[in-house]
C-alpha cells in the first residue's frame, strides 16, 4: 500500500485507515508518498491450476476455507487437483467478519502441523483471517496484540490466495479486519509482511455467488474507492481519473452482475474493480477518509450486519453531514461520474448524494438502520465507544463522536 507524507507533516501516514494529520483546508498540492505492492496477480479462466507452480514444492501448506461453498462450485476440487501429492492440511470455518476465537484454533493447528505456507481459498473474510493467522503463527505473545499494537508483527508465514468473492481487495493489499466475538469488537491491522505472495483471480468462480453477496461486494468496492476519492482536491489528476473510472465501471456493470446469468466479461471487470480499488494505486498522494468504514465496523461488530451493507447505510448520511468539507469533490463527482451539470452547486450536491443512495437501492440494499432492527441504543453505544477511545476519523480528523452521532441518527 502507499505511505504518504505531506511536506508540512512530521511523520508518515500509516496505511489507508489512518487519515492525513492536518486541518489545513488550504492544501492543494499532491502529498509526497512511497508506494510498494509486491503481489503477483494471476488472472483469468483456468488459472487455479497455476498455484502448483507458485508454491514451493516442499512446503507444508495449510488451506483455509469458509463455510463450504467452494465444494459446491468446484473450486475446492480445482485446488486439490493442483496440489495433488503435496503435503497439505485443511482448516474450515472462517466466518464472514472472521472471528478471533476461530482464528486462534487455526493458529494452533498450523503450529502443531509445522505449516510453512498458507493458501486462503475464499472471499475477503477468509483472506483477512489468513493474514492474521500468518502473522500470529510465529508471534510469541497474545495474538490479539497484533490488532492493538502496530509494532507487533516482525515476521509472518508466507501466504497466497484464490479469490472467490470480489469485494474487499484483500487479495492485493497488506490489511485485514478481525472481529472478536467475546467483546463485540472489530478492528483493522496492517503489515507489509502479510501481502499475499500471489493471488489467483478466475472470474468463472463468481457465477454461482448469491445475489446478496454480489450486491454487498459491489457496495464494498464502490465505497473503498469513495473513501480515497471523496475528500478534497490535491491536484492528483491521475488518481482522480483512475478512481472516477472505477466508480463509473462499478455502476455500469452492476445490473449485469446482479442478473440471473452474469457473463464472464462483467465478472472479470467486477473482480478487477474490487482488486484495483484497494491495492494502493488510487491512494498515492491523496488524502483519505475511512470514517464510513470505521463506523460500519461497529455496526457489524454489534449486529453482524454484512460489511458492504453497513457501508451503504453510512456513506450517504456521512456525505450529507460532511458536505461542506467535501464540497469541491462532491461537485467533481457529480459532474465527472454522474454527469450532473444542471443547477447551482448545492442542488448538484443534493442530487449526487441522492443518486449515490439510489445506486445502493438498485442493488437491493436498504439504507436505513431501522431496516435492520437497529435503533437509538446502538447509536449511543457507538458514540460511547468512539468517545472512550478518543477516536476521530475523516481526511481532516474532524469526524468526531458528535459527527458520528449526527450521521447515524440521520440513518435511523
């Protein structure tokens, strides 16, 4: 992922969940940055067979899986055929929003078996969980420290992925988000040591995905891009155009992706949008927000609402509350992405936010908390947590707990 340092800053930005440390609204120039992404992508039909070429022949490999859909769609069979004759162990049951308690079991198994390579076969949750496992196997302390201490990861078992659900971009970045069932918490962690060595993306494996998972994946992809784009201008023209192209593509392919018979080209573009939306490319030199994600994580932790759905709930209301801060980018988005050019500035912004929320509705995603049985008590609890942690989010660190309350109450 990219690391960014503005000439006025005293230290580097740390990954995509940490906002630029500035309240200066006059900054217009692109941030300095460092960029590295070592992940090898293997893309296209029949590419699962390639994993045999990429994993060292003498490795003891642990395969990690979710709930079993890979056996129904043929992915498991392809993986096992490719690894025929290899020394492998399997771990099943990594949940959506992977749970720390489950991952601890996988860590114990990997240590007992002497595993020295991990292959995640699944969507973003399986991949995220596997990154945590990779970091925790050699870690000598309490594994949860990996989440709470930024300096905890000093080595990790190498890992790779076979992606089955486009959404999180975890197949080409160094981040993961882990939940803890016992405390109803959900937090991200990042380490350059958990970049996958390679990731296999075969669009054919997506054809049998349930529509609600496709919808959540499209929403997740869309909001990932918005978190890095919908801030304020710093004359990062390359990144802006790239982000705008991704947003337009996601919206353009959504009807076909949600159809009963999605085609190869549609799902190939979906996969690429999801991967390119969070591999650091569009983050180079720009401020980033991530408040929508951090609020959404709390909704998932407290109510198990699907991650992509939480983002669709939060983003429109966040845009309404933070519209003054995001004024210039909202107008740019309205014109370049949505083609809105008529009316004064405020009416175009209103229209852009309304059409963004309507896009989520077109995916079949309801965007009110009440649609999920969530009420004022949850709003109060999230605000309490953020206040207790001293947490502030947003590209200018001005999404305070009070702003979070406004956002969530608008979503009730």
